[in-house]
C-alpha cells in the first residue's frame, strides 16, 4: 500500500533498470539522500546525465526533489551497504550505490582498494575505452564517462591515509620549528634587555655614591677583568685606598670585595 510519505515514483532511477515496486515487490527501494553532497554522489554513480545537469544547476532544490520523488532499488547496492545483507531492507548511514548495468559500471565498494596509481590508470583506461565504444547501450550517453564517487567511510586506502598523515605531521613539525625559532629569538631579546638593565642599575648605583668611591669602584671593575697578579694600581688609586682604610676600615673591606 502506498503511503503519503512514499516517494511519488515507484520506478527505480538507476540507469538501465526497469525495477519497480509494482513488478519487483520483493525488492526494497531507497530514497535519494536528503544531504546535497551525498545526493550528488548517488547521482554521479547513477550516471544519469539529466539528473546530474539538474544537480549542477540547482543542487538544493534538485536534492529535495530527488528525495521526495526518486528511488533506487536494492540491486544497485553491494551487500556491505546493507544493515542486514540477507534482508536487504535498510542501508547503512553512508551507503553509496555502485552496481549498475552499464558498459563501464562503477568499481565495487571493496574495503581493500587498489593503489592510487592503479586507480588513476583505470580511470585513464576507461576514458580510452569510452572513446572507442561510443555506441554503448547507456541511456545517459556521455555521462557514462563520469568518474565514480565512493562514499564509504573506508573508501580511502591505507596508503592514501598514511600519506595524508605524513603530510599533516610534516606540517606540524614545520609549525613547531618556527615556534621554537620565535621563542629562541624572544629569549635572546629578553636576555639582552636583562643585561642592559643590569648595566644601567650598576651605573645608577655607582653614580649615587660619592665621587671618590665612584672612582675606586670603577677602577675595581676595570681590574676585575685582569688576573690578580696582573692588577696595576695608579698612585692616586693607592692613595685613595689608604685614605679609605684610615677613615673607615669597614668600608674599605666592603669595597675590596
Ligand atoms: Zn534499480
């Protein structure tokens, strides 16, 4: 019994498929997806140029129309696309149709895909075949050369996945390296700042002292770069040291350090 929720068409929209609810009631029929992107995959795989043209012109409206009115029969889905492969009553969430009666049907949805190079070669090969076989019995004509889109979550082959991972990791390393570089620069700038601030502080401290003490400290600082035995004092400095010692031995001892 037809319910109001059922799509208008009871005929399968698959290319070269005559199945309908009326004549093949044993088959399940599935609405086109509501999601525009997924609907586009179905349309591409269906190889229906008319539907594809509509999708390209107005994807949102066409998706809504297809969802309301069009169906595909269970014959266009591989076993693993069903929740239950025996009953074949409902599809997995991201199911994609791949089985069509055309001269170059979409490749099956297998978990172990061929290498990307092999797939590229196959696409090239099928394009060459198409040129030779323009008399192919497809209603869709030129659309039969459309590349097939796979929507299965495990569609990406292991090599594809690891190549992507490597690329992502490389990017991460480059980003981390530039971060480290920036931090090193910051550290260098900060230590320069500290050094100049320390020098300024030292100068300020010396300037705050009486001029005799300033001269003494400056001579001491200059001497600090030389070895103990290499230190030579001017007569004025020696006099100052003696004067300091006589007036306040404590100050002399402090300054000596
Ligand atoms: Zn069908």
